[in-house]
C-alpha cells in the first residue's frame, strides 16, 4: 500500500482537520459526519476555483488530520477559505486542495494515522446517511475520509434541487455502520457510487468502503 508520505508531490490533496478534545471527545459518528460535511462545504464555497478543477481530474485525494483544540484554533487563524462543520461535539474544517508536497508546516505535522473514537450505539441518522463497511475494521480517520469521498460523489451526481433542499436543512449527514454482508446487500439502494478505496492506507486496494443512502429519520 502507498503511505501518505509516498504521494505524488504534484498531486493535490484536500486537508480536513478534525478537532479532538481528549477530555471530551466526540463519538466516531459525529467525527465522521463533521469531516464529510466539511469536505463538501469547502468545495461548495468556491466550486469554480481552479484548484478544485485540477483536484477533480486527479484522485479526489483527501487527508484527514487530527488536532487538539489549541492547534485547531491555529489552523483556523493561519489558513484561508476554510469551512467549519460542527456535528455534536465534533468540529472539522475543510480546506482548499493543496500540493501533497507543499502542505503548510502547521498542517503537515498534524497526525493522520491512529485517529480512533468510540462509536455511539444509537448511531447518527439523517435523510442523507453514509453507510460504512464495518467489516473492514477502518479507523475513525480512515472511515471519515471514505465518508467524505462518498458524500462528494453523491453531491456531484445528485439533482440540483435535491442538493439545494439538503443545504437548506443545514446539510445533515448521518452515519450507519453495516456488517460486510449487509453492506454488500444494501448497496443496491445506494443513491451515489459505491466507493472503492485505492489502498493507500489501512485496507486492501479495491475494497468497497462507503456509499450514500437516503433514509427515513
């Protein structure tokens, strides 16, 4: 598998920074929802920016990094055009795509791997819900990146009135973990592409990780 440090230096990657307060952390579902929303809201804030156009021609690469409250505040102070997403106790900020080899020092030193939060037994439901493949054993950070891929893929294909209605409701995003067999069975009801991972981190290339469902709350 290709690690974060082995990316093509010319590739653009969208950094998404997740705030985690170790004394009062969010649930895994809150964090995943916040990250996915932040990624998409950042795009919607400036869809015509040429960096998005180039990024979309590549691999839609995302890098979910965690920060404590102090460093999260610094990220907000030192970066431009970031879009903040809040879900429960989770906060995330989505940034514009940047060269993989040219991330600002503050962002580059934030941890990518090892982000693991406790799930909430009640889950997180919304009319737009991201189904995740529980059988892959993804970390919270990995699952968040896959959820962001799925939400972005849904956004690109969804009818404009549907997206507008979702945004008017403040873009709620649910998170649903499904065992491997159920994940495969329910995939026929996906309202966007089933995401297959490139295998750069944690899981094997081609693994089906996430898709969007429209559900009744």
